[in-house]
C-alpha cells in the first residue's frame, strides 16, 4: 500500500482493531447422516481440522466427538460415547482441541481419558498450564542421552534385560501368560518419583485390583488413567495419549517418571476402528496405514527430555494375538522400542513366574546398565541356559551321558538353580542386588 493516504491506513487500522475486539464467530452445522459408529455433519467442513472436537446438545448434556474425515461438503465425526443419540437435523458446534491441566496433586488419583476423576475423592486441582493431548515428541538433537540404570526389583529383569531411566521397553505376551502381573510388579519399583499408569481396554474388574494391589506401596506417587473395554474406541485411543501427557508434565518438572501402558495392542485396535470409520482401507491383517503412523508418534514422546528435564521410562505391554510374535502390530512396536521382554506360555505352564523367556528377551541399552564384568556374566549365563534348553530332548530320551560335554554338565548343574533364583515366591521382598543374590543362590 505504498503511497496510500494516511487517512486510509488509519481507517484500516481502526477496522482491524474493531474486528479483534469482537467475539469469535461460532461455526456450527447440522447432522445429515447417522451410522452405528459415526455421524456426518454438513456446513462445517471448510472451518474444521482433523482431530478437532464437535458437539451436539442433547438434553442437559453435550454429545461430543472428533472429526476423523473431511470431505468437500461434510465432516465425519466419531463420537466419544458408545451410544449415538444424535438425529438428522440436530445442530452441531465446534468445541476446540482437547487439552488438560495437569497438577502435582493428581498423584494418588484415578482419572478418565478427559482427566475427570473416577475415584469419588472430589474434584481435581487445575494446573496453570494447558497441555494438548497430541503433542510432538522432544526434538531429537536436544534430548538428553539415556545413561542412568534403574533397578526394578525383579532379578530376571535386572540380570538379563536391565533398564535405564528414559528407556522404552515392551512386554510381549499372549493372553493369560502373566503380562498384567509382570506390569504390576514393575509398577512397584521404588526407583521413580512418579508413576503414571494407562489401563487401555482393560476388564472393569481389574482396575481396582491393579490400583489397590499393584500400586499399594506407591499409590500416593501414582496417577492412573482408565478406559475399560466397554468404552468407545475413541476413549480407548485417548487413554494412552492422556497418560503420556500427564507423564510429560511430571518429566518437564525434572522428575523420573515410570509410564506403564497396558496395552498398546488395544490402543492399536481402537485406532484401527477409528481409521476404518474414516474410510481408510485395511492394508495389513485388517489394520489401516494410519495405525502404524500413530504408534511411533505416541511412543516417541516417552524417553528423556531436554536439558534440565527428567525422563519417562516406558513399560508398554503388547498382547500378541494367537501367540504370533510376527503379528503386524507386535512387529511394528518391537522396532520402535528399546528392547522387548517376551513371556512364554510354556514357561508359565511349567509354573515359573514371571514367565520370561530369557533367550528371546533383549534390552538394547543393557551395556549402559551393566559393568563389563556383569555383562560377561550375563552373557555366560545366557549361553548356559541355551545349552540347557537345546539338550532337553536329548536328556528326555536318556541319550546324554554326563562327562562328555563340560559346558553342558555345568549347565545341567547350574540352570535349574538359576531358574529357582529367577522365579521368587510372591511373598519374597523385591530384589536389591540381583548379582549378589544370584551368587548366594548358586553357591
């Protein structure tokens, strides 16, 4: 506008100031189609974004949902509730993005995916900072490095798949092998300032059991985010994001946070339902492409923070469908995480708990959690276990004569005692020094 009269610029500035002072327009549309798992809204597609919330007033409540698809004239909305009460012609208005306000007083509380209390202990304190549920991970080049080992109190973990603060590890297991039990034992670790638990698609009866039993010693340091199996896919998908957001809040305060997610598979199932409702085609065993995009976006948010921040150590369970460890979701998650703990049904059937298959479990950061001597010892013990298991059929047939193979003789003498040491009774106290306790058991 070079050369324009000063009066014109003044009037333009006055007009812009008046526009800024006016309240924002409320954009609304109307329901034009209702389906069993979604509804379609006309009149808003030019003004909304994907993952934005829309709401429809029904009596004294608002039926809210999330935009999962935008076409030229309509937007498809996936509701947060399992029941769809909207009708053709109902008005729908924008609600904005989902945000929560975490606060240190949330420790000891049980929340839903919208950070509303479920425990009947009164309203939550509202923190000063609003946090979006779908935040970006910290910049890769500005994150602190993973260095500091942590002790879980479980000998089999501390010996063979040791963890570091800020590590992300998966617990892979079929149904009924002890996955949730192992997670509850890990949640009892005393090495963390705050524990955040996400129960995604869990059975309703297991919620109180997990919170009151598994978190009994750490209840005042734990925040539980719960979305049970009977809730909608939208809520189940949000449970992991809400828990991650709460964990990030405590990490940014400089704390060491343990995040337990049970389970990532149910998160993937919920994401699949949402993607199919949006019209995505299934590409791998019924999973649309966006599922494999959402998994790293969520899991990369865990880990160490930037300078001065704390860390999020994530233990994420993966329910292996049909005991197939090459299931697309399990395979994708295994490539994202910093290690995996494999639970074996055969070991569980033999009565050894936790049923960790040492030979198939790996921690990619074990070298940072052990000394050189501990690394050599763990490698030697793993080799003895491999020889012992490989000779099982030979020994069952009575075809092996002691004295022919010194390494196998040593394995036969030590591995049964090692198994006993790795599978303590439920009443045993947590391990404080796994290597010293193992030496005492084998002496």
